[in-house]
């Protein structure tokens, strides 16, 4: 009787383990992965880099942040963009400035490697002044559009 009970218990345990939810590595989800003594578990991946906001203004502070947000500018103004990011990964931030019908005014990129919240500064100006009209700033992160900001030069 003990042999039969032991066999049935083993079969039930094996059946239950086979039905358990499995993770991406085809292991039961509740199975812990043991590490050998003296080894360090793999580090948690860095937080993904993302663009959280874009602010426009006529000046930036020492931390590359726009002090007074505005979307109305004069032809002779230097227009600053502060691209705010979050995360701790390397990436490329690109600022594409376009005029009314999509005509490219300027495109600049910077490679960044923040360790948390950060700001990256971009700017445009023209010695004779920017033409009056509607503009758009498109911010791309690693080649993918992340944020846009419309503004006007009056």
C-alpha cells in the first residue's frame, strides 16, 4: 500500500508541475532560479529611456531647462528647447525644426547617457531673423518620434 501511495503521490506532483504556468524560459513560474555560492545574480536591466516632456523658451538655465515656457517668439529670438528624459540608458535624441509646410529649418542630434531624469538642450536662430509663421519641433528618441511641439514666430 505504501508503494502505491508513493507512486500516486509522485504522479500527482508530476502532473501538477506539468500544468503549472510557465515563464518565457519554459520553467514553472513559481520555480526559483538558484545561483551558485559566491556568484552575483545578473543585474536588473536599466530603466528604459523615454522623453517625458518638451519645453520651449527664450533661455535655458545651467541645468539645460527652460525657465519661462512660451510658444510665441519674435524673428530675432533664439528659440530654446529643453527635452526632458527619464531613465538610465544610452540613446540618441534628435530635434527636427520645421516651418509651416514641413520645410526643414534645422536638425540636430545628441547622444545621451543619463542616470535618471535629465534635460537636453537644442536651439535655433537665424542672423537675419527667422521668418514669421508657424513652426513645429519634432523630438525623436533613437529614430522614433517621441514628442512634438508647435510654436509661432510673430
